[in-house]
C-alpha cells in the first residue's frame, strides 16, 4: 500500500515537536565517535539520530581500508539513541548507541557486529550492549523451559524442577538487570532498560493464563510520561510487540480485527497523561494499521481517540487530523461524498447516476504495483457481476475508477493494455483522472492517503465498507 506524505508527516511531527525537549539537555562541548569495524573496507556509513521509528541523518562518511573511522561533531548532539548504518545500499547493517555526554570508542568485526563489539570508551554503551546480551541469553533459556511446561506431564517428578528452574532464571535476570543499571541512576540508559525489561510470569499457570497475564502486564514497566524516551526506539518497539501479542494466525479477519481493537484500547489510554507521547503513539498506531489496511481498527481509533492539540501547532496536527477525519466521515453507514466530474472522454459524471445496485469506487495509479494487479481483477469481477445485464438496464455493480496519475501517457497506456476503457467494459465502468495526483478534488473529498483504496456503496450511496483485498470485496458483495 502506498501512503500519501506519511514519511513527511511523521518526520515533521517527531522532529519538530520533540527536538526542543532534548536540546535543553545538551552539553555544548564537542563529541567524538571513533570506531573500527574489522573486515570492512571503504564502505559508506551514515550516522543517524533515532526518534521513535524514524531516523534523521547527522553525518555521512566512508571507512578506511582498515575499517577505522572517526565522527567529529563541533557540539555534542542531544541525548538519545543514534544509529550507525553500514553500507545502506547493500547490507544495511546497523549499530546503535546511546549518547549522553560521553565520547565513544569501539572495535567490532563486520561478520558479527553486535556480538563482537567492545567499547574502549563509553561505559554507558558497554552496559547497554551487556543488557541486550544478558536479556537474550536468559530469554532463550526461558523459552525452552516454557515449551517444556506445555509438553511435559504435570504429574511427573521432573515437572516441579522445570517450574523451580524457570522461577530461578527470572530471579537471576532481575538481579543482573538491577546490578547493571545500579551505577547509572536516573540516566537515559537506566530509563531505557527499565521500560524494556521483560514481564515476570508464573510458570505454574496454564499456557492461556500465561498469555493473558503477559497481555495484561506487558506495558507495566514502560514510563509513558518520559518524553526523553521519544528519542529512542522504546515506544514503537514496545507498542508493536504489545499489539502483536494479540495476533493469532487461527483467527479470521473479523476476529483478528476485534483483537487488535482490544490491544489498541489497552495501549493508547496509558499515554494520555503525556500529550506528546500520546500523539506520537496515536500517529504510529494509525500508520501501522494503515499499512495492513485494517479499516475497522482505524475507524475505531478515529472515533474514540482524538489528537491532543495542547502540544501541537495547527501545522503539526493538520495531516493526522485530516486522516482521522477521513476515517470518521467514510465509516460504514455514512453517505459517500458527492462526485461530480468529467470522465477521461470529457463526459460529465455524477455519482449514483448509473442507478446500480452497488457502486465500487476505487482509487489507484498506474505507478502503484498493488493497483496494477488489482484493477484487472476488479474488471473481471465487474464483468461477472454484470454478465446477465440487458441493454439499457442499470448495472448490478458499477465501478468508478479514480486514478491519481499525473502522467497522461502512462495512465492511458495502462487502460488500453488492460482493457479498461469504457468501450471495453460496457456501461458499468467509468474512468476519472484529472492528472493532479493526490491534490485532485475527488481524492481530497475522500481524504485519500493511500492506493489502492476501495469503497463499496449501496444503492443509496451509503458506505457498506472499505475492503482492502479482493476477498474482502467479494465477502461484502455477498452480504
């Protein structure tokens, strides 16, 4: 799915709103990051600042023949998480760092970047990487034991030993975490680790009880009032992991949608006390569900979770506000906005004039790969639905094809190649394109943010649904 101005909006939202928070914490002295990546020669490095799930470039350079490099900044950058991308066009490997006033010097090997990294300078980052190593090692063992808990007979003598070992490992992990963050009280490192630490579970509980307990307690350690954490990947990482706890491959789409709504309903209220964090998570959650086309979840969020405008300017909130208004106005049960436009042959068209039983509005573009696959399928479906149509009779399914192409040649070439001109698809199809791309009137009236977008209407032009796949479209048509 292709989204309109998504990257630009999130960049502005996070970059402009959150920069001032960290700027006040800056140390104005110079900063140096020295590194050596053994086995890396003359490859490109990009040093980025992490803000949630987005990155902003700070500096770009190349390593020498021995894998050594130095990044010098005249002023220490704001506190936060930073990311070194190695050969972004190729392997796109990464190394992350926490910057909090220390210079950094490290050595690692290209074949095992994170596993082999050692810091000669920066106790903060040495502790940070140690935390991830400790956590990964313990979670691997706990995962094995959890499988045994589900498989091993409970009445066998070894079963209590599994429970005992599981509890002991959780105790040891907690103790190691406390020891690790002890020398760094009230630092970004300690706050990051505290928000990331795993949930303790009762190994004697059933698998379902453990799952429900983790769902209920997964976010307990996350400090949603800490705006400094917006300059790390904690909030998007925890939000995504939490929502995925509600994913079940056995669920149909309708049941899965209900579960994702439940997850969202548990997540977003936790951040409401801090408007900046709440707005970020609101935007991140919406963007995620937009990518997978879960319109029912998006409509629910738009109806129940307004933007907190107390910390946003009109410019900052405009695009997100527009998208949310679109979900409210185009929700099932609403009457579709009027369409009065000329088709590509210059003939005046008005939505509903075909008098069809159902109308499908589809927004697409010839440059959108998903669209170019879907349009021929919609054509075949429309031909099938109208196969018994008698001359002069109103179509059963009328397709209003609205393209946001800006190149007339590309657009017309695609129509011709795929049999989508009106004379090729009878009286149940109309093509509209004003070559204004996202800025066209119809696209604007329908709050268009992505292609392809389908909207199915009944005879009275009331919205039945917004299917994201052909299967969903067929299901709605059957209903």
